[in-house]
C-alpha cells in the first residue's frame, strides 16, 4: 500500500510499504477513506518530537471502512463493512485510567512505556503515528491502518454524513471541545483563545456551544482571523498589530479574560527578543519547547480563572510564570485529548446541525500530494488551514 | 557462603519487606542518576547533531560536515536510548566511550593548524565527559553480577480483583506468556512444574520449581528444586482501597549456579533484573486486564537506511 512516511525534519515521502496485518486479537484493519494533517504533525515534521525513526508512518486523524476484525472482537459490535471514525489515542478500555475516562493515559497501550516514563515520569497511551515515545504505532496517512483495541476506539458514523463532516471527531473537534469544557464556563464568561488554527477554531466554537458570552481570538494570519470572526463569532486580535495583553485588559475592564486557552503549543511564534531567546535555547537543547503563547495566556488571565492548554508541549520549558499561576489562584488544565469520551456526544451535535466541522477545510488532496501539503501547511501558504487527504 | 537462597526462603517463609524495594534498586542500579544524566546528555547532543549539524559545527568552531555530524548524532542518540532504557548500561556506556574517542579524534583533526577558544572548550568538555563515561562504564560493567544473590521487589496495580490476579498467576502458562525469557513451563501437578528459559546463543536452561506457600487469593511463593538456576520468589495480592483493583507485589531472588553452563546462562535471566521484572509485570497486567499485550512488531514502515534500522530497533525495544 501507499503511506506517508517520515524521513527526517522537513522530509516526508509517500512510500510503498507492506499492508498492515492483524497483530493482536482485538485489532481491526481499516481502509482509510479520509485522513487529515494536524498541527501536531507539524511538530514531527519540524523534528521537535524526539524518538521518530526514519520510515515511520505518520497520521493520527483518519476514518474509513473496517475490512478485517480480529478474533477477540468478532461479533462485538464492530463488523467488516462498518464506516468508522477512529480516535487518535490508542486505549484499552480496561485499565483504571480508561475506566476513569482518561483514555490518553491508558496504562496498557504503549509498548514503549519505559521510554515515556524516562521523559515524563509516567507513561501515556499509545498514539497513532506519533513517535516511539507514544508507542511507535504506524499512522493513518496511508491506504490501510491497523487499529488496536478496535472494540473501544472506533465509532460507527451514519452514511448520511459525509467524511468532511465527521473526520474531525478523531481529534481536533474533541480537542477544542475538551479545552473549552476545562474552563467550566459560567454565564457571562469571556474566553481568550491563542491560535486560530483548527484546534483554536474548534475551541472558539465549543466555548460558544458551552455558553461563553464572548470569545477573543488571537493569531496573525488574516484568513484564520476571518474564520474565527465570521464562522465562529469571535472578536479577533492580530498579535503583530496590537499589544495583546494591553488589548485584552482594555477589552475586559482591566480584569483579563475569565479563561485563557493556549491552542498554539510548543512552536509558538513570538516576535522580538523573547522569541529569539526561545529559539536560541531550543537550538542549544536547553529547552525543548517555545512557550511564548503559554506565558502570555497565564499573565493575561483573570485571577481565579482557568488556563487551558490543548497546545502540545513535549519536554521542558523555560521562564513559565508559575508564580503568577500560584499567587493568582489560576487553574491549569491540559492533556492529550480523551477523544473516546467525546466522539458520540459531538457526533450528536453534528447530526443536530449545531455545528458543521467541515467549514475549516481549505485543501482536499490526494495522498500522493502529502509532501507538498505538509510544506504548504507549515508555511500557512495559499491560506491553508486544514488539509484532508484522500488515499 | 552459609545459606542458599532456597534455605533462606524456606526458613524465612515469604516475609519480604516492601522497604527493601528502594534500597535494593538503588544499590543494584549503582549511580543511576549519573547514568541517566549521561543518557539525557547523549539524547540532547545526538538530536542537536542530527537536526542542526551546521549550527553545532559553527558553535564549537569546526568545519561544517553535516553528514559526519548526523552519523555522530545517531551514534550519540543510540547510546542515550541505551542508557536510559537501562537494558545494558554497561554496553551503552562503553559505546559512549568509543564515541568520545571518535569525537576527540575529530576535534583533534579539526584543530590542526588553528585552535580557536571554542574548539579548545569543546575538546576540554569532551575530555571531561570521557572521564565520567569511563568511570561509569567500568563501574557498571563490574556491577553486572555474574554470581552472587540478586533480589528484586516490584509492585504493580491491576484493575482486577485479588482473586482474579491470584488465579491468573497460579496458571504457569500465563506466566510463560508474560515473562520475556521463559520459553516453556510444564506443570507436573498443582505444586510442581518445570521451567525452561532462554540462555545465550540459542541455548536453554531448565529447572524444577515447587510452590512452597499457597494462600488462595492472597499469596503464592515458590522456589527452585534442582536445575541450572537457583531461584525463589513470591507474589502477594492485596485489594487497593476504594475498589481500585489489586496491588500485586512480587519479590524474586536468584543465585546463578556454579556450573560453567549456569554461569554462561546467567546473564540473560539476570540481565537487569529490576527492569526485567518491571516489564514482565507490565505484561502480566496487560494480559490480565485486556487479554493481549500491546505490540507493533510486524507493522509496516517505510524503507530505513541501515543506521536507522538500528535506531528503529532500539526504539521499538529490541535492545537486548
Ligand atoms: N491536546 C491534544 O490532544 C491536541 C490535539 C490536536 C492538536 N493539538 C495541538 O494544538 C496546537 C494547534 O494545532 P493546530 O492544528 O490548530 O495547528 P496550526 O499550526 O494550524 O495552528 C497554530 C496557530 O497558532 C498561531 N500562533 C503561533 N504563535 C502564536 C502566538 N504567539 N500567539 C497566537 N497565535 C499563535 C499560528 O499562527 C497558527 O495559526 C498544536 O500544538 C497541536 O499539536 C493538541
Ligand atoms: Zn491531531
Ligand atoms: Zn487503558
């Protein structure tokens, strides 16, 4: 089959590889009908996530048709021919964490748990196509993919809904939703969202679904800010034009937004000295991540508010104002999304017409065009916001 | 040598104090902190060499040689992963020493003719690190116990009742599934069984074992009777509070036998016993909770060049 493989920083190629096979009793094989490139894939593409190996198959946002199921789950609700969306965290459904709903910290699905323990103290779940730290699983930017614990992750979707409307249930819609949910919104709340990429846009939309009064969105790309404004109903700030912290204070009567969401993550673009400082430290391996947006989110937030962090961080960061978090009673919430929790309720919202997630798709391409698509998405060229590949 | 493991366990029954855990591990790992530190240093430097070879060359003031730097980076990364995995710290450390020698030779070559301050600093740094590496390597190589008793204790939480955990442990076939080096277990009856483990170079070692203590749903203890390996151990099953499954606590003791074959065979079973027990318990938990053990072995991947195949194998856990 064909698959998008990582070969090094800024080097992905479409390769011919062998087809995946069932390896465990609860596996299924899914024939991929649509798969997307995520902002998280850019961290791999740029080489900022350690333990990638040449030839690793990328992709954690994918859906398709079940073509084979393992002996362990035959007759267990999932059958050949089902059309399913597949959550990006790989989770067993049986361990304490899974039963508790914390699927992305499943205790059994990461075969390289020892490696993750070295890096993070304790291990995380496996994740499709996301480095060997999270299990080294082959990803879904391919014609076929093996899905472990297929009785837990995949959710059947009705034929009436096209791929474009349900594909993002695999990651970014639940991710934006979980980020907004973490703010425990109350009537009248104002939420600020850093980053108007797909995750940020879903965080904005979800904040409104969950009852926010106002959302203020921050980015620098006009097309992204336009979507935030016109499709999601946010007020917007271009951080290259205004001093974000001053503007937020001004817009909130000096208090700051009630809740702040960092939907940017470890590769924040920060103008000025601060940005150059982080780039230097990152290049010298003195910090792994550049937390520019996180710093700003913390300092901006109203006392007693929530800083919710869906943006991905990998390792250690420098000069994060923890004193501000502590002294001002902020709540810090974060995590790889527990997608399994959200697929069904959010599917319902799509079916009810409360939201049509396809609005952010700017490019529909063939799998073969993946290398160019990564480059375009990285540089945000051609007003690229979200790329969907069809194998 | 006054008492054998067997006699000791027989005499002391199965009393294994949990506080032995930390102490034993600290002693066994010997300078774990330093090894980990060197591991992270390797990973960091390796990544730098791989990702920004030109920047690094500029930084330390040598000529740009991206390919060479990438190759060095890969070697460095492999050592780092090896060190952090604790699989064979001795081997990984010696690989660092070899790498240091290469680095020094290269810096020497680069220095010919001119010796800017940064280059001198870089060389001094490498010499310093080399010293630490050699000391650690010697220490860790010596520490690999070819003989003498080893004792390890580890616990794991399993989301099943103590009765289920006990029943699962009681079936030797299940243990054969989760224990990496065990190839076969034949149960003669409810108490006696014959164990076969992998030795080096495709050989196997075997021993007879018997259950010496058996309290249903709470505890099993066993010891070896005769064979290539002297071993004893126990597994305890306690309910965790709040209905949160079971705390499984396993204590093992090994004494490699005196025979030549035994001495040769010992390294595989006794290789990093702490890590071994930890991984075995992880698989025990997975098999019991989910009915399978997570794996990626046999999945597709794009073509990897030779060095990357090695790295990939390292990363997917095939280090030993
Ligand atoms: N928690 C999870 O489970 C999860 C899931 C998916 C994605 N993510 C993460 O969410 C983040 C965003 O993903 P995406 O797909 O939207 O990526 P994206 O690259 O499309 O969007 C990031 C946006 O942030 C903007 N940005 C950069 N620096 C900024 C700054 N200083 N202030 C404000 N905006 C800034 C960029 O201009 C860009 O529009 C990534 O870190 C990704 O890894 C997390
Ligand atoms: Zn994603
Ligand atoms: Zn689990």
